[in-house]
C-alpha cells in the first residue's frame, strides 16, 4: 500500500482534500501519492510567509546558518534513500541521482557559510567637504517573501538553489515543486522541519499548475525565482512587471572544438565529454550539449569518435548501477523528441546513431547536416540528441555559437589562452568553459544566461543578492 505524502504548510505537516499520483518514468509503477493543498491552505501559507518577513529577517546569522548546516548534514546522511527517490520519480540513473544529492549538500553548506560572512560594506563619506564627519554602512535586507518555482529535471538540487539562499538571507519562501517530481522536495521539508526556523518561513506546496497564476500575482510574494521553459518564464515576468523576477530558462548549448585541439588524446577527451554530457540526465539539462561546432581540420576525426562514444552509452533501467542514460520524464516528452528528430530527417539531416524511441526512453542520437529550418536547429531539445556542424576557423565557430536565441553556457576546446579570453569576450552566453563541455557547473559560481536563457543568477551568493536589496545607514557627526 502506497502512503500519501503530506505537504508542508508554514513548517508543519498538512494534507488537503485531493491527491495525485507520481509514477516511475521507466516502468510506470506507482512511486507515491501526494496530497494537494486546498485554496484555503495556500492562502494560509502565503499569509504566514508575509507575516513572518520582519521576524525572519531579524533572526541572527548563527541561527540561519545552523539550520542550513543541519540540512546539509541530514541530506548527506540520507543520500542513498533520497537518490533512489530521485531515480524513482525522475527516471535519472542512480549514479547521477547520487551526484545530485551531493550537489544539494554543497548548496546548503555554501549557504551556511555565506549566511555567516555576509557583512555588508562600510564607506567613508568625507571624500567631499559635504561629507565631513559622515560614515556609511551598506547592508542587504530581504525584498520580502519568495515564490520559488522548481522544475522536474533536478528535483532536489534546483529546489536547493531556491530554498538555501532564501534561508541564508532570512527571506520566507513558498516552494512549488514540479508536479512530476514533488517527492524529493517533500523529503527536504522533513529535514527543514527538524530545524528551529520560524513558523511560516518556509512551505512546500505541490499545487496544481493551474493554480500558479494566482500565486504569481499575489502581492505578498514580491520575489519570484523560476526555473523552467522560456515560454512560461517570460509569461510570468510579463504578468508581474513590478515584481523582482529571476528566470533560469533554457538553452541549446554548444561545444566548440577548434583547430589546435587536434591530437588523438585531445579529440578522445572532447568526444568523451561531448557524448557524456549530451546524454546525462537523458539530455534533460539546460546545459546539455546540443550543438557540436568543430573546425573542418578536426571535424571528420571528431565525428567518428563522438559516434563511437555515444554508442557506448549504456541505456536501460535507471536503478541499474551500469546505466548511463535513463528515460525522459514521461512518454510525451520522448514523443516530442521523436517528432523533432523526424522533422530534422525529413528536411535533410542524417542520423549517425540512435533515432528511435521505446516508451519514455529515447536512444542517444547523433545528427549531421542539420538544416537551419529544422526545429532542432533553434529550439532546446531537452533530450539525448546532439548535432554536428563543420566550420572554418574560430570566427565562424563563434558566430555559430551566437546564432541562437539562447545564451546559457558554451564549451570551447582550445589550448590557446588568447582564444579563451576571446571566447569570454565575444560569446553571448552567461558562462564559458574552456577545455570541457558546456555542462560544467559549480554550485557556488554565478549561473544563468542572456537573451532567451533568462535574467538574474543562481549560485548561492548571487541568488542571495537577487533576494535582497541594499539599504544605506549614514552616521553623522563622527570624528573620523
């Protein structure tokens, strides 16, 4: 018998009048039943968050840091249990699920450290005669309660990237997990409930997507942190122009292999990293490799190696330790990827490997000669599909990267430090990774994009800045 998971309302367990099922993407088995909050319960959570804003902002740093430390410790202790929950609800291979838990531990640990060392800034004002005897202290304060809307692809770590910075700065947060993957967030609620954070400072509400507009519009939630599709993200931003909205949206990340990256060892490394990070998480990552842009001098050798290494990716049951690539989040997602590949092939693309679907699983796929009018050429596939493109020289390669509506991250395989700095300067993305795939992310670094990839930054300290504003205190009549 499957137990129904309760949700977390203002820090305490609660259940609603309805529930929904969470099913395993791999075999359709029932993972959990989840209780859905009523409209009255959502109102109670929002009212509690709004009421606790001044209380939470005034909590001492050690209290917030201790709570964050506790979460990091308990996540680490429960790694295997939570990893298997992630695999069950999301379908990601267990090896990647364990890595996700480890990253979430790091996020909460970083947030605890940042909570302790966020000291503000002091500045003397007597640099002009009118400021004689004056001294300023600049501190940051929460903008108010945060509405965090999380996606399905990292059901724990991307939740952590919203919850941990909010707690670190003392901002109450209402978290809405993705309907497909709420269980990890609800387990995180169990751990948060073990802390002494003020009542109302956090809630985990698995509300239906249809109820999201009301939360978005609620003036008591002046900050919105959204991770998901660009279509939904910009709809949110456009609907609440006076709110502070941060958006971490999609991408079609490029890996660039330049002419100087030409030895067999170089190309083996690049091909291995490209194959791995085009397919990890089933390609369901905003920085999965989708486009490979290779100099003509290395293109043919690289293609052979990429296809070989993609074929070597082990597919199957995500609970199997050997599996590299599991299913997509559901069969509809796999059908969409299938239709996009079919569109590309109908327009002239060649399938070098893959190109088949089995239920919610889509085979790791490599395409060549992708036409510019194919959907895959411009949209985010969010599946295990990559395309290979031949270019002549660095200028053409960088132009190809920038020929995109998105700009999240890019990887550039080069040994030339001048080219590395040129890439940093010229590529229209939020992050450039030299010597590796674009899929690298350290959880403390600023992470986010330009163009249709969003606004604002994740990464603990940078999210803390987004959740707060500067306030100046001017002291007068001082003998400096």
